[in-house]
C-alpha cells in the first residue's frame, strides 16, 4: 500500500521532541508517511532518504532505526506510537 496521496492538509495532533536531530527527522518522515506525503518521501527506507543518509554519513545522529526509541506520553498514545514505529522501516 502506497502512502503517497494527493497533497491535502491534515491535522495529525502529534508533537515530536528529541535530543537527536537524525532520530527526529526519521520519525518525522514516518509521520509524514502515515498521513500522506510526496512520492519522493514515501519511497524506500527512511534511512535511505537523502538528507537522513547524509546526516548519518556526517555522524550527526543515530545511524539506524534500531537506535531510535519512540516513547508515548500516555496510554492513549500507544497505538499512534506503534504506527509510527511501523512506518520507520
């Protein structure tokens, strides 16, 4: 199933915070894929995205999805967290 949609405004009601810029960008890509994004952002693995791959080369942050921990702020957010984690691949 493709996550590419006709671009439209959505209100995901998600707040992202991290101490690692690469992890934050990777999770941001996952969220974009959940709610629809451009064809370029929807293709391939998250860490194959050009800006993320370059940041990893430069040693700016985490180097793999397995290095990222997505934490839900409360029990009501666990389902959303699980969806984000699924979209990180």
